[in-house]
């Protein structure tokens, strides 16, 4: 039986083992998938140990995506562009690193009838690794504009400059959002970990506009609640993104892409 794992710290909350078990059952694949807690100061050692034990691939989550990027001998173009790796495949030539976060987000948004991306005015909140990983796939959908807003304006501006060759992207501080309106607001900040939301104008959303939180939970996240309270036409958390990016990773490892919608329906009936 081929062995796979998700590595992170913390890791106990991860739904990835359940997701990949459902994928394996759906596609008739003989594999095991588990959650591994790695010490924050010894990700590389944990990875080497697991590879010695014969593991074939890994999902990488907080806080190890940048270390995984450095350790991968070969990188996909989307991982290189993101500067982070969330999927590792063990090959005879060494570790191959990929980043499936962006394609996972776009895939989930496309399953939502209300979330048109082409021609949309998109706002991305935050300027960390989560946002960096989804910029290229979002710009590939040809929005009218994509603005990055962050508490530290220069960080958002620098990130926009890094991706300016891919489309109409800009960056600035949260205080520059007054008077602007967006069709889609995506939260990529960590504020939700403390059940908080960035300080946003109350009229930020265009009529019918949507709110998407890259975080997820068993109950509505703080940002989803913010959207519901401020007239969002629709709201969605990041569970679908998690499932979609996992399906992309599974396809990389196994050569078969599972049906993410079936797994979402199992995890969250009626979604």
C-alpha cells in the first residue's frame, strides 16, 4: 500500500486524511494517508525520515510551505511563481514541488454559479503566502482588475509589482479602500484565527458581490459573517478550496483526478 501524508504544525484539525481517503475509495486506489505533526524547527528532518520509510508524496501546510519550496529539487511553474510548495511528489530524481492552492481556489469559485471571475473587480485581502499562491491562477481568469489590500501597504504594492506581467493587478493599504467597490472580496489574512475581520468599509461590496474566505470551519467564519451582515449576494468559506487543491495533488500523485464535488457533498451535504 502506497503511503502519503500531510505535514504541518498544528495538524490535528486537518480534514486532508478524510478527503484523500474518500478520493482513494472513489478512484479505487490502494493507499493510506495520514496527518503528521512536525516540529517547527525540524521539518527537513521529518521529511527525510518519512521518505526513508517509503512515503510517496506529501501535502504541506502551515508553517512549512516555504521550506518545502527550498527543499524541492524540481518545481512546477506555478510553485516557482508562488514561491511556496503545498504538494511534494517523491520521484527517482528527488522531490518534485507543486502549488495547487490557486487552482483549488479557482476551481471552487467556478463551481459557484454566482462567482464570475472574467471581467470581475476582485479584492484580495492580505499579502502573505496564501495570497501569493493564488494570484497567478486568478489573473489567468481575466478579471477587470485585481487589487491586493494589506495592513502594510508596501507589502501589497511589492506583491502587485511581482505579478504585474500577468494582468491588471495593484496593491495598497486597507485605508485606501474607502469609496471603492468590488464584485468579489477574498480574505487571505490570518485574522480569522482570532475570529476577527480586517477593518473594511461597510459599502465595499458591489450589488450582488460575493465574499470568499480562504479559511474554513464547522460554523461560519468571521469573514463569512461579515459578508452576510454587509449585503453579500453570496458567501463561501475555503473548504471547497481545500478539496479542490487536494484533488489536484491526488492527480499529480496517482495520475487520476477524483471528482471533488462528490467529496464536498460527503463532507458538507447541500454545499
